[in-house]
């Protein structure tokens, strides 16, 4: 009469294609939402999915329907006090009295936002999109923890390529010794006895003959112990270990003088985020130090870093000095990987630039793994750029770039990613 | 004795257990109540799979389209946030009748769902005249498969985007893809495939003929000018587009047809919400009680069942903050039970109102009611004064010519008939949806297409969405499309045009 089918093991993502299509179709809106989300969230919080709001009317599927007006009679349950002929004011907004609610739902178009959640992959995909990251880097960043296979002792089973010769032979030697031991002992005794017999006169011929035969036999037995046996083979054992095992600290340095406006700060934020993502891929623990500066530098929290406004002149060296101090005090090179990302509009007090160069060359560059600098300005370069070019000439792990759009950010990191990918 | 009959007393279900439930329920349903059902195919699925099933609007295999993705995203969000429980079951009008049970259900729920879906809905699908005329349960799965493959093929040949945009436009007119009065021809996969090619060629030749530009004699032209095309207004917009839109490619016509056929498949469901759910609920309620009487289930089972049952058939009063109209389960279940009551213990009032059924065999009467009505006529026929009193129904007239709302009828003697008519009208698709028909094609002029909306009780079209739908219609038609409204005095007014004229 009935067939029972257990479908639980069948695929469950029947709708994923439709979901992808939905996202592709509303990419414009979703991307806007992602960009807004980026503003709202912290750099270190990049690696999660995101709730995205789309105005409902943008994705409504229109059909012919009745609008308000005309004459309609609606039936409702739960009458308590009304009698025929009662009149009442039309409820505003419909919801309150409930009267009219039934019919209105035929035509009502909910204006609520359509909220849904992007998965982490979908979010990063959209986030990366206008950064123009090469695909390889993209997958590398989006991938969750990577494992590295590390040697962990030896096993007795494995593939031939992993045979450890020294270990195997050492094992074989021990086995040979062990297996031959009873014969060797007897052999030694037999040889000694034979010697004794030969030393004494008269020689006991018969006994000597027997001993010689036994010795021959024992030698054969000892030789018969195989030189190496499958039993002796030892293979290098490898286990998967989560790769990021070290710690890094990332210094974000930003110029907050009056000329850095909202848009520039947003760009800078993306720049910092990208470095953070990269570091996160490679290090287990990351600390972020935010240093902002105008004429004096100050270490702040992220909120203040991006959202407080200051005005005043610009002395970049103040920030570099603070960075160098923080490095020396809190992040010894022996246990930390240091990365610095600096964003600025290129403005600097003219006489300060050589000081910056010297600071970098002497107190910072020798210790950091990578130093990335972006100059967000459409104008011509100023003295700071020239000073930095000198630094670049001396240090290959110093990258700098003038940018005016998100697409220009990635090249700053190109070397950084290249090195890791290979 | 009852001890030995008890099927289980654990709330964890197992396959043998639900098979046993199904067997017992099936026996009672068929032997005692004479239900005529399709064979059942009961599938156990997970919550994720249930969300998949949800988002494809109950089609076991749908073609790919972003709107289903949107539905999925929405369902998933609501479910994950706990704003919405998933339905315990989805049942598909097909032969064999496919019912999905969720693995999370308790043993009681599985039994309930089997009774509700596999016997209640199933017998409704098989018996109700609307389903019998409009859908062919044995062919739907094949047809959906055909549609899915065809759409995929089109995407390959013409690009995903072109197909998707085109389907958007068809979906916008989906509700106008059915012949309300003509009987449809049944679906069949083999015929579909076989005829599809011929149809493409034939249609194309027909259309070319219609739009022939070879000059004809002026006299004839004048005569034809007066002749309208189509000769009579057409209510099935999609059908009209499929057959007459001048610029569509053959594959596009086929897509229109697919959407139209699927609309047709769902058309009965939209018209029998109250009846379908009411019937299934009534059946499960009756069957569960029989199980209990026979000793197949114990008190604990029954208490759990009643708790779930009462929450399903609960009707909130209009002034409750969560009130959202009349609950079709509540109304349907109450009406079905009420018919049973009228048959078994009629009062004087019942004898006066329902002379035909009072005191009759309730099983036959209910079977008759289930087979031969849709929501509108079912309510008009069977809503009893007692029920109107129980529900405390009242009618509110909202007329934009008056400043205030007026209570026009309540659950009292003078009000019964008016209440009943108004409630029936509320379930009439013809008045719920705007009445829009193809009026004219200016086939000797600019080829523009004119639709007419015949207003009902002066209700206007929703202006924004109408504009949007007209854009979609324009995409299908290829030339100017126009919407006119005809009011009750026959006055015609232009409501919208795409591309916007003047």
C-alpha cells in the first residue's frame, strides 16, 4: 500500500544552485551591503559570514493585484461587541483594529528589508571582488586552516618512498644479532672447545670431527639469518598539523590629519583588512596595534583609529618612532613576526621626511617581515615618497604604492603573496 | 487485549513502527471510511531537505530559477533564527502520492502526518473535481522533469540570463496562465515531447500568417479593420502570448507553455485551501481517534496529538495582535466536523437550513462535499449558522466612498446569509484577483496589445505593481502594451502603458 523511502542520505543542497543565482542576480545590492558591513565591522572580524539587507521592493516579483480603494466586505472572527449597523473610524495603518487586514494582505507589499545571511565564502568572495586579487591568492585566503604535514617518528607501514634507510638497517642489524644469538653463542663455545682439543695431545679425533661439523652447521645457520627483512623496514611517519603555529603582530599606521577624509579612510581600512587576512592565514595568533598620528602619534583602539577626527599638521616620524618603541618593548623579534601597514595621503612636514627614512632604515626595517605603504592621493608625490623610495631601494620587503581605488591595493602586497604561494 | 494491540509507547520512531502505523491507519481509512487514495510513497527527509522542498514551492523537481533561491534563503533564515518551524510534512499531488516526513518528528507526529497527508490530502487530490479536471497526478513528475531539462537545455543554448529574465516575465503573469472555464487537456510526457517539435513549427507558421505584411486590397482592409483580434476577450494571458506574440522564438513559446502548465497544476490548490486542509485535518482527527478507540495508541500519544491538533485548528480573534485572517485549518476542520454533526445529530435549525443532508449518512455526505466543491462553493453551501455563531463572524464593509467602516452583518438571524455570501466571495479567486483579459491587438497598426481590467466593486489595480507587470508583459509581447480599466458603468480608462506613451 505504501512505499517507504529513506531519503535522508540524499544530497541536501538541492537549492544551492538557486541560491547562487539569487546572489548573482542581486550582486549589486549585496555588494553594497557588504561594503556597508565592512564599515561596520572590525578589521579582525573579517572572517565571518554576514547578514545582508536588501530592500524588499528591489526583489519583489510583481503580479497583478488590487490596490487600496473600492468597496470590499471582509469577514472576521471573534466578534464581541459589534452589532449590525455599527460604524467606526477606518483604522490607520490597518494593523491596529485588524479590520481590513484580511483583504489587504492580497495586495500588500511588505516593505521590510529582506535580510539573509551570506556564508563566509560568499562574503569573502564579494569582499575580494574589487580588490582584484588573483585567484590563487583568493583561494588561499578564503581557505580555512591549512595543514602542514610534519614528521612524527617512524612507523612500520608506509609507502616505499618514505622508507628511512638508516632506521631500517639499524633494525635489521638488531634483528640479525637477536636471531643469530643462540647459534653464535653455541658457535663460540664449539670453537673454544675445538681449540682446546687441538691444544691438548693426543687429539680426540672423533670429538674434533663432530665439533668441526657442528661449527660448519652453526656458521650456516648464522649466515642464513636474512640481512634485511620486511619486518625491519621503517617508514618516516608524517602527521597533519595545523599550519599557522606562530604569532604575528600587525601595526596599522594611519595619518589622521584633516586631509584624510572618509573615503580615504575606507580605502585604508580595506588595505589593513587585506593584510590582516593574509596574516591570519599564516599565523595562529595575531595582534593588531593601531597607531594614528598627526603631529604626535598615539596608540588607540580600532574604533578611535577609524572614526575619530583630528586636524593639524603631519609629522610622520612621530608614528614611526612610536612604532619602533612599541616593537622594542612588547614584540621582540625572537617571538613575533612583525608586519607594518601604513596609509597616508603623502603629506608630511618637509623636514621630517629624512628623519622618517633614517628611522625606517635603522630601527624598523631590520626587524619587520614586510612593510607596506600606500599613499592615497591623486596629487604629485611629496618629500615622504622620495624618502621612502630610498628605503625601498635598500629593502626588498618594503612595498609602496600610490592608489586611488580599491583595485590598486593588491599590488602593494603582491610580493608578500607571491613569496608565500610558492 | 488492548495491551497487545498497542503499537509503541516510545516517542522515538523507527521504520518498522511507522510502517505498522501506516498499515493500521490505511486499513481504517479504506475499510471504515471508504477513502479512495493513490498509492503512497512516504519519504523520510532531514530538515535541510525540507527547506529545499519548501523553496521549490512543493515541486519535487523544479527548473532552476533565482526566485526559488530567494525563497530558500528566506526559509533558511527564518528557520535558523527560530522564527518559524518547518511544516511537519509536504505532500505532492502525484501518483503515487509523495509525502515527505521530517526525521525530527516524534513517533506521534509521524503517525499524524501519515494520516493527514498520505490519507487526508491524498484522497482529496484523488477525489476533488478540480484536481481531477486540472491536474493529472500520474504525469506531473514526468512533466516537471521534462520542464527542468528543457529549461536547462535552453540555458545552454541561449544563455542563463536570457532564460532567467524571460522566466521572470512569465512568472509575473503566472496567475493569468489558466483557463478558468475551459477544461484543460491532461499532461503527458510522451505526448509533450512528441508534439513539441511539431508545435514549434506550426506555431511559427501561424504567427507569420497573422502578421503578414503583404498588402491586401483596401476594401478588405477596411472590413478587417473593424474586426477585432482576438475576436473575443481572452482570459488566459499566457496562452494568448504563447500562441500570438509576434516576436517570440520557438523556445520562448515553449517556456511560456511550461510556466502555464505549472500554473495550471497549482490552480486547484489555490482554490481549495480551506477544503483541502479542512478535509485532511478532519481525516487525521477521525483516524487518530479511531486508533485510540481500538487501543493501537495510548493516552500519552493521544494527549500529545490533541495538543498539536488544537494548536493547528486554533482561530485567533480579529483583535489579537497576531491575527492574520481566518485560519483555513480552523475553518475547514470546523466545517467538516459540522457537516458530520448535522448528519448525525441535526437540530431544528439544521433541518431548516440543510434539509438535504440533515440526518443522512455522514461518510457519504462528506465524501460528496469533498468531491464536488471548491472553497467558494463549499462555504456558500455548507457554512451553518451554528458555525458562524461559534466563530463569532462579522462582516465589515470598507467602502472608499464612506468615511467610516460599517459592520454590515453579524452572527444573528438577519446576518447569516449575508455573512455566508461575503465569506464565500472572499475565497472566490475571481474576485480576489483582478479580472484582466486580453482585449485587443492593433494588428493592422502598431501591433500594440490592450488588456482590460474589469473592475469589481470599484477595486482598482495596484498601480506600482501593475506598471512592473506591464514591463514584463512588454518583454513577452515585444510591442506596446496597454492596460485599460472598465468600471461598472462601462467607462474605459487608460491605466498604464509600456513603454510609457505620450
